[in-house]
C-alpha cells in the first residue's frame, strides 16, 4: 500500500493547525506512520506462516490462527491510521470552500481563508472530536479482540477440527509486544494532544 496520500494530507493540514495540532501531525507522521512502514509492517509480514501448532491435523492450524488473530494487527493499525487522519480532510475541504467562495464573488470575504474562526473553528473542533473518538474506539477494539495489550508466546487451542487441546506458538512475541506497546503509547499520546488542543480552542 502507498502511504503517499496520507503524508500529503497531513502536510496539507499542518498549515491550518495550531501549535498543538502541528505536534500531533509530527507524532502521527514520525512516530506512527514511519515506524509502521519501516519496522512494524515487516515484523507481522509472515505472521500466519510463522504461527506453528504441535499437530499436523489439516485445518487445525488455520482455525486456531483465525481464533487468536481474528483481524491482523497490522491491518487494524493501517485502518486506524487512515481513520484518525481522514477527519482532517474536513478542515481542508472547509478552507477550499472558503477560497472557492472568494473566487466566485471576486472579493475578500475572510481575513484569511485558513484562519481558524467562525465556521472553520466548528469544523476544526468536530475533526478533533472525531479523531479522539476513533483513537479510543480502536484502542478498545484492540483490547477486546486480543484480550489485552499482550502477545503470548504460547496459546492453547481446542477448536474443531483439532482432535484435542494443542499448543500453538507465536513467532517473535517479545519484538511484537515492544512494538504493540509503542503503538498503543503513541495512540494515547495522540488522544492527549487532541484533548489539549480541543480545550485550548474552546477556552481561547
């Protein structure tokens, strides 16, 4: 997947953001997007091939893998990155609407089309609420799907067609757990930044 569109979107939003918003863009771009592309994606690349059970019963390994990993970590992170970044499009569209309106009327209607005031302030606040909401929803989803923020070395599976309880082993669990904690921590940092910016704009 090409992440160029997300990078362009974030850099486009950066010029309309407050100071806290620019920090959020930096965290998403450097500590989430680049870490995801450079390292995390490769760690989970062959997670299914490297998942091993101590039995060769046809179908058993696939069923156990699907049970413990109903959605791939890496695909869920990709979806999370897209979802938390797209509300910023609302701001970009609103600024584009203002600029288009000025062109249509052939006169200056705003002090600056990109200045956060009036209707644009409401749009910006809505985008912050949506970003925070998506972050929280995905954290809860991760916790529920994987029974906490952990990657066990060994899982026991007794689902049919497995004839009995079998031991299944997850590859590189320590490395995966380190990145899992890192990505959860950056997600929490983004929530704090969004709430801080929301408070700043409301009380300003």
